[in-house]
C-alpha cells in the first residue's frame, strides 16, 4: 500500500514547496495522464482530531498517525499528499496540519490561513474533521477553524463552489438528524459574522459551498463500527466528479498535467499575501502549460524522421505528394497537442493551438517555398524543351509559345495542388506570376534570337545576291551602271522582303514591328551596295588603268592592236581616257535615289576638255577660270552619298595620266619601228634615176648572159649573208651597233657558207660513184641534218616571207605598260638558232 499511495510531503512546516517531490509524485502515479478525470480531497481540523487516521482508513493511504501511547502532540507538519488507493477516478488526498496546536501557539495562525486557502483553491472536497461534543458550543474548537475557512474564502476572487464535508467524530447516542440542523445553524452564524466584500454582502452560503454532514463512531471505543461506517463513506467518493457526485463545482479545475505547476503558482501567490484570482490563475496555468505543450510538439516536429527525410528530399528536387505528407505530419502534431491540452481553458487552448500551427507552418514554409521553386524551375525547363521541339517540327512560333505556356502553367498548377497543405492557405499566385514572367522572358529571348537568325539569314542572302553582281557592274563602269544596280537592288530586296514577310507570319508580330524589320532589311541591302561602292572606290585607279589598257590595246572587235603606223594614236588615247573617266564618274558617288547629277559632265569638262580650254584661254589672254574640281563635295549630291570627292578625282586623274603615259609612248615607238622595218626601198625618184643612168649597164648585161649568171650567184650569196647575219635585226638597235655586230660576224659567216658548199659538193660526188658501181645495192638515203641545213640555206627568202606573213609585230602587256617586239627580232632569234645548229 505504501508503494501504491506514494505519500509525499507537499509543504513542510516552514511553507517550502517540494517541487521535486511533487514532480516525482505526478510521474510515479501518472497523474498527468488523467486529464480532467481526477479529484482532490483535503482534510482539515483541530490538531490530534484523527485526520490522518480517517484518511488512511478512508482512502487506504499511509499518512503518519499519532501514537497515543507516546502522548498527544503534533503529528502532521505542513501538507502531505497521497494517491487514494482503489478510488475511481484518480483521487488525490491531502492531509493538512492541524489547527489550534500548541506547537505554533495562539497567535501564529498565518500558516493555518495559508494552508486553508491553498486547500480551498486546489481541492474539490474539503473534509472538516470535528468532535461531536463541540456541536452547539459557543467556544467549540471548530468555530475558529470555520472562521478561518470563511475568511480566506473571501480572498478568492470569484471562488468556485466547493463541497464542505463535515465529519462528526465520536458520535454519541444523539441521532444525526438532530445534530445536523444544529451544525448547519452554527455554520450559518459563523458565515454571517465573517466580514465580506461589498459584492458578497447578501450572498448566501450555498453560493460558495455544498455543505454535507456525516457522523462516525469512535475509533478507539467502537473500532469495528468505525471501520464499517468509513467503508460506507468511502463509497461516496467513487465517481465523485460525475454529475450529482460529491465533488462540487468543476469550473476552476485544471488538467492533471498542469496540476503541479498550478499548485506551485497558487502557493507562490498565497505566500506573497495577494488575492487569489482562480479564473485568472486558471488562464495563467492554461497559458503556460499549453505553451509548454506547443513547444514540445514543435520540437517533436523538428526532430520527426518523416519530416527530416521530406525536407532533405525537397532540397534535391520536387517531391510528389508533399502536401499530403506534410498535412499528415501537421495533423498528427496538432492532434497530439489537442489530446494533451484538451482540458485547459478553451480560449487559451485554441490560441496556443493557433500559435503552434503558425510556428509549425513557419517551419514548413521555407521548404514549401523551395518546392515551389523546384516546380517553377521544372515547369520553365519543360516549357523550354517543348518550345524547342515544337519549333523543330516547324510549328508557328506564337502558337507554339501559347501551347507550351498553357502546358507549363497547367503542370505548375497540378504540382501546386499536390503541394498544397490542408492547414495552410498559402497563395502561389506570386510564384505563378514569376513563372509566367520567366516564360515570357524566355519566349522573348527565343523570339529575338529566331528573328535575329532569320534576319541574318536574309541579310547573308542579300549580301551574296548583291556583292558579286554589283562588283561586276562597277567593273564594267557603263553609263547605265547605277540604273542596273538600282534594278538589281530592287529585285533582290523585294524578293528577300517577300520571303521574310512570309517567314515572320508565324511570330504574329504587330504591323509596326514587321514594318520596322522590313525597313531594316531594305536599309541593310542599301548599305551592302554602298559599302561595296566604297570598297571598290579604293580599286578605281587600277580599274581605270585596266580600262585604258583594254580600250587602247584592242580594236572594236576586241582583237589586239598591231601598231602599223596607220592608227590614230591621239584619237585612240582620247577614247581610252574617256572610257576610264566614265568609270571614275560612276564610282564618284552613290546613286541609289534616281536623282540626276552632273558629275560626269564636270569630270569631262575639267579633265578631258579642261587642258584644251585652259590652253586656248591662256593663248587668248583670258584670265584664269574657277576650277570646278577644287571642292570636297559634288553639286546636287549629299555628302553621305559622296564616295570620291572632286579633289580626290583630280588627284586620281593626274596619277592615272602619269601611269598611262608610258603605254602611249610605247605605242608611238612601235609605230615608228614598224615604219623603219618595212621601208627598205629607195625613194621613187632614186629608182627612176637609177633606171635612166644605168640603162647602158643594163643593156650590157642583156648582151652577155654570163654577167647575169654572176649577178645571180652574187645575189644568192648576198641574200644568204643577209639572212645569216640578220642585218635588219642588227640595224634596229642603231647603225653603229649594227655595223659593229655585222663586221664581227661577217668573216665567220662566209667561211661557214663555203664549208657547207664544199661538203655538199663532196656528198654529190660520192653519190655518183655509188650509182656507177654495180655491186653497190644500197638504197639512196638523205641526211636529215644536211637536208635541214640545205633547205634552210637554199631558200632563205621563203623563210623570211613565211615569218613575216605570220605576224608583222608582236605586242605583249605587263604591269608597267605595253612591250613591243618587231618581226626582225624574231628572225634574228631564228637565224641564231640555225647558226648554232650548224
């Protein structure tokens, strides 16, 4: 029984509260698990009146009892408590120190009042243990006790209704029916005599107390009867808290889990001699305990394995069923709180529950936000991949964006719904709006990239379509060059714009944007032409020289000119320079706006006709005129369209003339050389004089044919020497050089001719001998080497004619100008080759 009742001293004689003992008692007896299903019974009365004995027999406790054989004195000091064994529901018994004891003295009633007030504050049933012989007496021992009870009752602000069970000890033969009215009358007199607050001046006793009366026989004289009566009284304590039970008003009761804390706080207030506001105390206890329970459940939530695993999983990525799992964890946490805090004051309990829920949601919210971030990122990535796939299939951009956006938002909404927590009413609209903004941003970037890619594609096509044709037109440099360029530009630009406009339909751009893009494409095409014009302007001098060389060195049939002396070099030079000047005028400015200009006329009048005009003006003595090329801009041409300024044109023309003078000089030299090479006959008057003066000699030759034979042989020898010595070629370099060269080669050439004649004569003699010998049957063969020399020497005239008939002159071109080679040089090279072979 000692182990079952767990008797513990709650307050010692000095009023010190045994906190550790009370906590140990609550833990051992599992009082905290009882909720509101428990009752507290306290007993008070005069010292040595048998209170502990009654509690031990009534509740099977083991409070220390007085040993009658050792004398009468104080047995219980302070307040003791124990579990009432075998009573349902859980009943806690308190044994208070007796009043009117000699140990404390007559004037030391402070502890009596404090303990009485403590008993009224915590107990549901207060047993007043009194002697039967004190009933009806004015100075009975119970009257100071009742006064104490009623006085301290006034210190309870809004006290609850408590049951006062008067136990009359050592009942005499007087029936209880007669004793009870007397006792109640005495109690009422004491109640009326006690000073009360103004608010309770007329309040009846029944508002504060349920008065019950019972009587017990003497324990010492009628022990068996005493025990039987106590057993009957014990039955009244079963289910004492049920409606109609012995316990009084239960409004101020605190849950069993908060009993220890509540008792401690009540005793602190009593010790501080303050008025005890039980309702406020109940709220305070509920506040502290509910907050403790809430903090405990919050700690449990933070250390919950399921929650920790879920938190770790969310850090790695989206988690399916997040909302359902978290809702279950929170529901379990709140249910445990409700279970432990269910008996506390409802307003406090609900407020603390809301606090717990708020703190729990604050714990969950960062993880929830992280999950939404994962959902947003996943939806955005899915949008990107879907958009890329849709565009790769050739779907329209705007339609693809709409479809992919809708799919991504639906996916996000589905994920958000799965992540929604039942206990929270969190709004994901901001995250959804951010997702929408991110999608729009990505779509805009992809749109810009696609449009840029498309624009670059058509710009490249325009560049390819315009660059080479424009360059070719600039090379031709005709009068209608810019007309052709404008037609080409319009044709290619219109084609590119048409294709581009068709391609951007899928983007569903507004009309202003499309017009701006088209205008940019047109401007790009125009810039390509302008850039090409400025690039080719750097090559204008080279092209002018090429144009001059082409016109100057070729005839109208594009055949190379042979300078025979019949050509009008001055007219040819003027035509070539005019063609080159036309090329310069074409390259001088950009003419894409079809506006007329006078560039060509100014250049012709200043550069072609300017020298003649200036010379004639100076000859007539006219003053100097203004140079139209002494300017940095062209008349009627905007500066932005100027490619080559007038000053630059003048400088280029001057350089052009200086670099083409050599070609003209070479042509003139070629004409003079051709005249010299083809004019070997004497003048006609000389021929007539020779015929007249040499008539006698001519007749002499006719009369003597031998002279003709000698002259013929001399002619052949002279002709052979002429060919071998290349007289015409040697004299081309001048008469002195020709004579020196011929004189050094004359004798060796004669010796060579004679040697060859001798060899040929010897060969003919051997052939005749072979024909005369009958045994010689060898076929007739001709030495190819001899025949070659014989043929070349026997007919030198034909060689010269054939060479001259092929070409009268040879003209070659180089970077420095035209080079000319005469036929005589060709003959000279041929003759030298034959001499070396021989």
